[in-house]
C-alpha cells in the first residue's frame, strides 16, 4: 500500500508567493487611502456649500450639454479629470421632469427659472416632454421665468415655454430652421478605389446612400423634407402660441433677419424684442434683481435664492420617507446604436439589454415593463436578440409598453413593434421599416499600392468575403437574398405586433421615416405622449393603482460609482473648454460621426436595421 504525500513548497516559492500577497495588500491599502484623501479633499472644497432646499426659492433648470434618456458611459477617471467639453456633457431628461413634478407640490418652491446658456442640444421631442411638465407645474399658480445671455434655436424653444423671457442686451435669438445635410463619399471612395457594396430593400432606405452617391436621392429628399417640415411646424406653432404670435411671423423673423437687423442698426436683442420673441432686455445684474423680487428671496451672496434641479432631485429623494408599495413598474432605457454583444450605457448591446429584460421577466416583484427606446437602430442580429427576449417577457404575462424618445426607427422599431402599447411624442422619428447591408472591398486600393491577392481554395467561394478580394457574384446574390428575407421578416413581425395586414404595413414601410404624429395616424403608434404617460399606461395594463417605479440598469462597480460621483463634484472647478477647439469639434462632427458609425457596425452578417438620417433636430 502506498500513501500520497504533499510536497512542501520550497523557500523561494513561499517567499515569492508571500511577496505577491504583500504587493496585493499594499495596492488595496494604497487605493483605499487615495479614496479617503479624495473624499477629505472634496469635503474641504464643499463643506461650506452643502446643497439644501431653501425655505423659499426657485427651482433652477440650468440644463447642461445634451438632453438624454440615458447618460453615456464615460471612463470614471476621465470624468474625474473633468475633461468633458460642453458638447459632451449630458442632462438626464428624467431628472428634469421629476424635479418639475416635485416642485409643483413643494411649498418651498415659489417659481421656476430657466437658465439655458449651457444647453447645447435639446431635441424638440424631449423638450416637448419638458414643456408638458412645465404646463402641469403652471397649474399650481407658480410662474416660470427664462433668462439668458443668448438663445440658440433649442434654447429658445424651451425658453418660450416660460411666462416671461428676458435676454441680455448683448445677446440675440438665433433661429435658423431645421435641416438635414450629410457628407457624401462616393467620389472620395472612387478616388481611393474602395468598392462599397450596398444591398438594401425599400425605396426610402437611404441610410447607406452617402457611400454610393454624391448627393441626396429624390426619394430621400422627398421623405426627409416631409418630416423636417412637420417638426418645424411643431416648433413655430408652439412658439407662436406661447408668445401670442402668428406662425408666419416666426418664419418671417428667420427669413428676413437681415432686414430686421438693418432696421434696428444690427442690435439683435432689440430686434428680438420688436419681433415679440422676448419680454425684455436685462443685463445679468438687472435680471438678478428682478428675480430676487419675483422669487421672493435672496441668498447670502446677493443672488436670487434657488436650488439647481439635479441637487433638488437628490435632496428630495433623501427627504422622501414614504413607505414603498409592493407593486412595481420597471423602466429600462435603450438609448443609442444597437450593437452586437455587451455594450456600455450610451449604446444598446444585444446581450446586455437582453440580460436586463430577462431580469425583469424572472423577477416576481416587477409587475410591468416600460422600455424607453431612443435609437435609430443598428445591428439586425442584435435587434432580433432583444425582440425575442421581449417576446418571452410578454409570454410571461407581464405588460410591455414602449415609450419612444427622439427616435425609435428601423432597429428601434423592430424591438418596439410587439409591445402592448407604443407611445411617442408628435415629433418622435419612427418607422424606417427597411433593411440594408454594406460590405467594402479594397482590392483596387491595394492593387494601386502594388499589393495583390492570390491563392487556392477548396470551393469557388473560399475567401470570397475578404476585404482584399473582389466580392463574387454568388456572394453578392447571397447577401441580397438575406436582405430581402430580412425585409419580409420585418414586415411580418410588424404586422403581427401591430395587428395589421402585411399589405398595409408595406404601404408605410419601404424605409420611410415618419414623425410620431404620422405614426399615430398610420397605425405604427398607439398613443401620443411622453414617458409619464407610458408608465401610467403600463400600471393600468397590470391592474395597479398604487405603485412605484424603478429604473433597472446594469450597475457600476463601487469604484466606478465613487469616481463618477467625485467627478460630478470636481467638474465645476475646471475651466471652460477652449473656444477654438469647441468650434473645430462642430466642424469635424459630421466626419467623426460617419467614422464612428462605420467603426461600430459589428453585425455578424453585415445586415443592418439602421436609420442614420434619423438625427432628430
């Protein structure tokens, strides 16, 4: 009989292992000490400025950057360094609406002040949801004021929702109208001898045409002009109603600005006043003095008393001690381009979003789901992975309601079509029921460089999908056949989900983009309204009277969450973005967006449900 004996590790090995453990322990200790020092540093900076809700003051809607349904993931270290430009900052729409709703019932809040100089992009669809919340707030009898140094187009639309609008004497109201202009790369690709093979179904599926044309096709021109006109009509009608003007007067202000400025010797503020767009011209100190009287309180620094909306939301959550009900409506945000696999916030991952939906399906505490979709689509494969998980959710008996944000088109509509109810704003961009494939080959480009491809294979199609070889006729027909099958599948799932005949779906398909209002009229949308309406509808479908809502999202690690919160505190201490760099950011944005779009196209079969033209104004 033999016995196994454990051999004792040698002294060198034991010493090395101990050293590794010591290094690991020191690393953890060092990180913890750094965290504690950072906490102490932040506290020392902010100890005299701990936010609070004043006994009397205004809710300040000081929106920054872009209005979004979901904040994009930013590396916490980058966020900590505060290096985001104004264009990269984001304001969460849900926080704005929650703050307005709570302020309506809060006796400490006497009014709302819109400070919109930091708003880079609003988007009329999201701003309509804010406007609805402001209208509800106004029913309390409290007033809304807007003050600004300058008003861009988006800033002014939101400012116009106020009872009184004031502008700095050195400022102006910059309204230009909506437009959709893209860079077209066919000539450039021809010069580079890049063959971009595009396969599509639908006369209006114009997504890839910037790769194969030098200008906009007539079909795309017709469709894009239609929805742009509707959005612009929504803009001027709403502004005219709030400012007691006629819609044609807004168009006149835009189209005859040169005449108006000449009449007032180039004074933009006076011109805006004469046009009825503002109620008065006030310097910063004059606006502050006026608001002190209007709000009814002044702070220790001599400014009108108020609390920023984001601080207000956080403080109200701390104060809220109401017992939680057992009934729960879950909310998941699907914002960004639909991509295969796991994706961080700001893009929609087929696997990561499906994981969240599966959690809702398996969680007995969640009674219904609202999926907030703000996407122009993307990967067809990832879209179907998500749609199937939603189908399983519905099969479990839980109601599914879609709330469409600025856009829910192409792949965004693919994942929405089966819902029990679809809600959209009048200016949501939706539809784009079509499909395309794109596959570049570089054989000519390589040949110009003296690089040639040759070899052998066991079949005629071996190596036929390489970027450095010409696309074979067989491969071309295979891809086109897959695209046509995908289009038929799209039509069928929309017909099934919407309870429509397939031939009726075809009439509104073909890749055509529709506004939410059009979608409501042609059967693609059930109701017109925002996120709050969708949540109430989901609760009603689930038979809930007393319920709470909960945002369901993939959590950050404790370290990431700590650094993000720390970054939000420290970021105001940084300087403004370099003006020249900011301007270059705008100039290069179209090229950056096109390159970013191409870099993200990761569908395993190269098949896309994407609406790149659906960039909501």
